[in-house]
């Protein structure tokens, strides 16, 4: 198993965060400073900041119907953080994000190895959102949003053209949008480009998972079959 996978499997952090810890020389394997990309075998002693890491078997996978006002962060000092809101006994973290002003489906886990499988843009995993805006939706708005919008991408420090997406008009001011991207506040910024303001935004699907009868503010554990689907689902 790759070292970053092993570290994430302990629930300490994601694979990306594990790579950063390895770069900072805070990880050792059998007493030697670890390097990026190295592998570990059963029985190897892995230590983080001088403390031994043990693989765990009590993986947690949660689906939450997040209310507006809850922030998707593990930083406990931030008021209204999602970790305190759920108050789970295991150390968990959100997979991706959902804006504080938005509501709906978000997944949380203590299994860092599954994060990239769900979030990696190249996997083209779909997410559905129901969006209400402040004025009447026009055909040109639907067409323009569907074709893609140029918005600033802070990660790349340059403008990025959003990928083509599917929009379905529900009523005069509400539409459903299906995305395979997860740029920061993407839908809100796309709407702003056309002079619209988002009044309500709700995520209702992530890949094969939907809210179903999960009420706002409630969460449930995913079934074994759902977890298996998350790992194997390729759009």
C-alpha cells in the first residue's frame, strides 16, 4: 500500500494532506524519514511526528442533509462547523464542500482513501443541484450556463472555463443543474455572470446517492452496497 493511502486509512487526514506531511519530513517508516510515493508492507512501523500510526477497521461513511448556516470545515473553533453539528464519536471530515449558504447532500468519512475517487475531476462524477434565482429564467440563460462560463479559478490563479453541463428548467425561477466539477461557489458565480443572484441552492444527488427521505439536518450511515458503489462508480 502506498504510504499516503496508509496514513489516510488511519483517519488522520486525506491523502493530499498526507503527502504534505511526508514532504515536511514528519513521517518515518521503520525509523527512516519517508519519501513521496514510497510503499509500506504489513508489519512496517509508520510514525507521524514521532507517534505510531495504526490502521483502523471502523470506517465511517455518512450522508448528511446539511442545513444553511453550517460550514463544511473540520476547524472546531469556527462557529457552526459541520463536525460539531454532527457530533460523531469518530474523527470524520467532509468529502468536498457545500457552501455555508447552501443546503443538501454532503458526505463525510474517516476514510481518506475514498476522497480522491469521489472528487477527482477526471472521474466525471455527477452532482445534481436544485437552484432558485431572483428573476425569471430565460432561454439564453439556460443555453449560456449549459455551454460553460469563464470564472476565476484561485487554485490555478487564472480564469477557467466551466465544463459543459446539463440544465433543466423546473419553473420560472428554478432549475436543476448537473455538474461534474466542483469549483468554489461555481453555480453562484456562473449565475452572477449572467446577472442572476442565487436565492436558494440545494444539492440533491452525488453520483448514485440522493437525499431520498433524509430530512434537513439529519444524517445516516451509508450501506455497504452504497459504499461499494461509490468506489466502483465510473460515469
